[in-house]
């Protein structure tokens, strides 16, 4: 797929183009693969974790990595979900994000407590992928030195 076609697809589906996509214009295959993976674990309906849970993880990972760009984007998306989240589950999500981001070799020890809060095995696995994905994205943002777009809210639905 050509770069302009990829951009048109993202813009049509997300309401605009974020810098995380435009800053990799010399590698359209990477943009396409990145966007497809993002959609698959963050935007699709019927995934194990609720959208709010996914956005909580995104913000928690981005906070641990000090990534203001992703904190803003996914904080806005979380605000747009307008969903109440159980405090115990919220803490379990934040703990997983923190541990898997900063001390990944300790993350497997959290599984039993995570499941004890009422999450399922599928949600545990989904959460691991979301946290891992945002560690990847935060590093892309930092490496490209991205600033927040003036109209970033348009891409945060």
C-alpha cells in the first residue's frame, strides 16, 4: 500500500493523522503494520479487556516512561470512554503496567493477584500485549522527539 493510501485510511478511521504515523513517512510498511497492530489490540470490539481498561494501561505505561505525547492522547481517549472502573481492577492494571515496564522479569509473579481481582486469563494476556505495545510506542515517540499535535483530540475517539 502506498503512503498516501495508508494516511487516507488512518485519517478516515481515526479522524486525523497523529505524528506517531507521519513521523515514519520513509517507512510506510512500518506505519501500516503499526497501525494494524494498534487497531487489533486497542480499537476492535469484542476484545477481552474493555476499552477503558486498555486506555488505563496506555496511560500507566506512558506515565512510567514519561511520555507526555501518549499520556495526552490516551488520557483523552480514556476520558472519552466515560466508563466507571472498579478501584481494585484499576490498581491491578496500573501495577501490571508499572512492573512490566520497569521490571519485566517480575511481571509473571503478578498473574495470580491479577486474576483474583476478577480478570480472566484472556484479559491477562491482552493486558500484557497492551503494556508491551505501549512500551514500543513510547520508545518510538521518544526516539522521534514527537511533540503533541495542536488538534490531537480529533484522533482520540
